[in-house]
C-alpha cells in the first residue's frame, strides 16, 4: 500500500526530529555536559560543539532567515551554471550527504512539491545557507579565541571542521539554487496547462 504525500511528510518530519535528538544528546554526552573550556579529544570536541552551536543558531534564526529578502542570497553570474562548485566536488559531498543520516535532518528538502511551491523551497535553501554562514562566523571567532588562549590544537581542529560542517553545505545550497533556477527557466519556456504538476525541487532534482 503506497503512502500518501501527507504520510510521507509526517515520516520525514519524525525522522528529522529523531536524528536531531540523537545527535544533540550524543554531542552533550561526548563533551560530558561541559561546553567550555575545551577538553577531551580535539576532533570529538570540535564536532560536538559545532553541532550544538549550529542547532542553537538554527533554532533561533531559521524562521527569521526564511523571511529575509532572497536578494541577500542571490547567485553571482559565475555561480549560476554551477561549474565552480562541480570543480569543488560538491556532487561527491551531496552523494555522501544523502546516503548518511545527516541527509534526513531537514525534511523540507525531501518533500515532493508542486511548481508553485518553488518560492518556499528556495527560501528554505536561503535559510539553511544563512544558518551555516552564522554558525561559521561564530565558530571561527571561537576557534580564534582558542588559538589566543593556549588551546591551539582545538582552535585548528575547529577551523578544519568548518569545511564539512559549513563550507560545503553553503556551496551545496548555492549549487542547488542554481539548478532549481535553471529548471524553472526551462519550464517557463514550455507551454503549461496546470500549475500543480509534481516536480521534485530538492537536493535530488534532476539537472
């Protein structure tokens, strides 16, 4: 028996909440409930504190960033075709992401939606990118403070963790928005009879 779209959405939402709870509880456990000062294994600490700070920023700012003018996240001309991100192996990062539990965290990128829902999806991508920019800024400042206060190893590891935690997710969102824009441009050139045809505009959109 096939599931209805509403049932699929509910399953994705529950799976997202479960993964967030598991990762958050695991992060708190790994840092022994104490965020500062840095302690334990630098890599484990760096990943755990990055997760906790990113979740805090997402909780506080996601709704605000969703309503921000999309022009703030507009793509430069050299980004629109995505070649620069292809050279950075964003496709490989996307492949790994969607085959790991991390790909379940934001259910809004997995829903099957109509063409008329593209504005919401693009805003979701903007919000996600904004969260990663803010997280990166906060944690880079934290890493610099570690470098200046005799916790150099933790500071360097924190900076390295920014690559998979923030840099690649930011590039992936911008790459995806370019793909969605190209799909919309192609659809705009075709005669249509309805605005409710289902099209998957997510990280798995066909280019």
